[in-house]
């Protein structure tokens, strides 16, 4: 017996899939970290994230990483003076498809320099 697979009305854009990967990352990091999230919900969220990985999408959270000017990330907010800077919050992770960056991370960085170092 042949199985009918309907054609998609339009191809799925890579950026739309990147959005889904980010949404899955947010759901995992928020809902699954909450002990009040029902186990069935947490399991479903993890499956979505795993399926995105199976399709070739990976996310990378840059929280805690030292910031470098050549980093392919968009600074949304800068706190304090620096350099050096450190990523203190990742608003959206970097998204990779089959090892290639398709969406840079959106980050908040904090300067770690003392006031006297910033004047140099």
C-alpha cells in the first residue's frame, strides 16, 4: 500500500526553523527548569528539542562566556565598563544548521574592568 505524502504549500524557510529552535531552547530552559512543570509537559518539550537536533539544528547558549569582538553575536545590552566583557545573559542562543551559523546569539554583556582600568 502506497502512502500519500502531500506536498507542502511552500518550502519551510531556514529562518523559520531557527525561530522554532530558539522557541524550543526557551521552553526547555524555562519550563523544564521549573519543578512545578508537569512531567508530561517537560517530556514533550524535550522531544521537540531533540527533534530539532535530529533535523540538524543546534543551539548554543553563550551565558558565562568571555565576550570577544569577533564573536558572531548581537549585543542587545551592555552593562558596566570594560573590556574585558563577559556574557551575563543569553536572550536568544546562536542557532546552527548542520554546523553552520544561521542566527547569531542575542546577548547582554557586562564590563568587568575596574574604573581605573577603563581610562587606559
